[in-house]
């Protein structure tokens, strides 16, 4: 239980950061990092609040767009997940890979009944080499 309390305090610390003091990109990276942790813990509402702040600070953050898409997919808002996934795919970035984005898009298109587009993105997912991340 103590570890969960520390996570909550750190997430609250991240949520209290001010963009004007930290710079949009740095703030977005910090918020996305904590949001990913909260997502992993199943705390989607808290995660989404941080992702929304990250997008407000840096709307062209590939990572934030992707994470927003993942959150929307979890809420079964497949059309919105597709919108954010497509936006993430258009943006440069080293964190979230094209392979991850294609997988999200394949699942979202499949759930929304767009099987042809799902197959296209699934093929791109399969064609992209997995990357080793440390």
C-alpha cells in the first residue's frame, strides 16, 4: 500500500507542474511518463487527466497523442482513438514506435467495423520490426 501512496503523490506532483515554468515539451514528457504508469495500474481517469494536460502543453507530442488514443480505446471510443492514433502516426518522435501505433489503429479499426483498414494496419504492424527498449 505504501508504494501506491508514493505513486499517487508523484502523479499529483506531475499534475501540479506549470507549463510556463517548465517548457511544454519537458512538461509533456513528464506527464506522459506518469500517465503511462497510472494506465498500467488501471487508473484510467487519472491517466487521462495527465494526458490531457500533456496535450495542452504540447499538442504535437507523438507520445501524448498515442496515449490519448489508448485511453479512448479502453473507453470504447474507437472513432476518437483512431483520430488520435492517426495524428500520432503523422508526428515525429522517438518514444512511441510506428509499430505500436499501427497495432492501436488495427484494433480500433477492427472494433469500429472497418475491417479493411484494420487489415492494412495489422499488416504494417507485422512488417515493422520489434524494437528492444530498455
